[in-house]
């Protein structure tokens, strides 16, 4: 794995172990108890498309997890995301959605977005022009009466690694039940250049109503992650969060 870094956790590598230690300001919006429930259940499932920690503990307001570290692995940061890779990722997302977990929470878009809005002194970009539309998306989030599916919810390039037998997904911090189109929207928003969005969306063979829904979820996520980046910038003063917010804002245009 060519680079090891984290935005939400302190990450270190000790021999063949990758150790993550959470920051307290991240614990305020991530449900670590829910995360542990996810790890406990995933660890008892046999599959070849996800990697989770083999050790974890939440103590003294700090989440510490230990995962096997694969030195030779690459992430999507290290390669072009061609159509074949997109097809592989679609299959992986579908497999994740078919996992059945018990007593795991369901994503609440209003509650989650309001945390960052209320706990950010000033958003890095003025989002007033899109606020009413986002509010409507949140209001109508479950209006299609779709059944929530277990979802990853944070499909950035760094959460896909490839070694030995193909692509796998890591980092289920945000894992919970969600709308079945959220993960696909997450991959579009988080991992694809805007010029490639339609290539990926065409591979999903969505109906017109589904296409409208996924575009709403893409917009919502760009809006959400701008506020997330603003919150994280105020906590850390790190330039990377300004860069993330700028990228997401460009996606809104």
C-alpha cells in the first residue's frame, strides 16, 4: 500500500498491523457503538470482498482498531478507474447491500447533516443557493418507500484496496442501513471525476425515477461533505479540508 494516512483517525503501521486511533472531535458524529456491532457481525461472515479490523476497542472516548496491513496493496488512488473497475465496484456494492446485520442503525440524513451545520461556525462556501433543494431532498429521502439495505456510506478511493484476489472494501466506520442508491451516489461523489459520472451511472441501468433519486443523493452528499470539511477544518486547521470542500463545491455547479 503506497500511502497510509487518515482524515478521521490517527493511523500508524507496526510491522504488518495498521492501527487506527480516533480523534475526539470525530467521535462526536460517528456512532462507535454501532461501528462495533458492525465489526462483530461482519467478522462472523465469510466473504472475499471486505476487510475489517481483527481487534477493536472503544475506551476512554477513543476508538482503537487493528487491521492487517498489506504492503503490496494498491488503492483506487493508484490506478485509473476504467469501466471494468467500475463494474467490479458495482458488484462489490451489491454484495455489501445483500449482507444482513441485526440491531444496526439506519442513516438519518437530517440528524447527520444538522450536526455539522450546528457545530460549524462558518461554512467554507456559501451554500444558501442550494439549501432549499437539499432540505427537500432530505424531506423526501424515503418517499419512494424503498427498503433500507446495509451500506458502507463512505466510498472514497482510499477505501478500495486491491491485492491477491481483486478489489476489496475497507473502513466501515460509517456502516449502517441506508437507501440502496446511497453507496452508488457516494462512489460518484467521492471517487469519480465529474466527467466520468455518466459513464458509471449508465452502467447501473437505472429507471428515470431512480436516476432522479441518485442525482438527488449525489447533490446531498456534496452539500453534506462541504459542511463536514468545514467542521473538520475548524477542528484541525488543515488545508486538505479546504481542498475537499472546494472539490465538492465544484461538483454542485
